[in-house]
C-alpha cells in the first residue's frame, strides 16, 4: 500500500514539473540584464540580442492582438 502512494506522489510531481514556468520567467528577466562577471563570446551576445528582439516582438504582438480583440 505504501509503495503505490509513493508511485502516485512521484507521478504527481512529474506531471507538475511540466507546468513549472519559473525557469522560463527568470530567463526573461535575466536576458535583459548585463552580467558584468561573465565574459560572453560574440556568438552568445548575438544569441541574447536576438532573444531580446524575439521576446519584445512577441509581447508587442500579444498586446496588439488583445487590444484589437477587446476594442475592435
């Protein structure tokens, strides 16, 4: 009986792991900050720059779509 409870609890934890977005949101915040301690290569800086542009374009599109749906 005890083993099945542990299995259920483990499966419950595994399913909830798919819905954790903490790491995603911390990346969104971290990508807009400059880390003075890290020496980033050119490729890494370009990747973060493209990610910044992508995040801003996505947010703009979501806001535009929401305003369009609500008011027009």
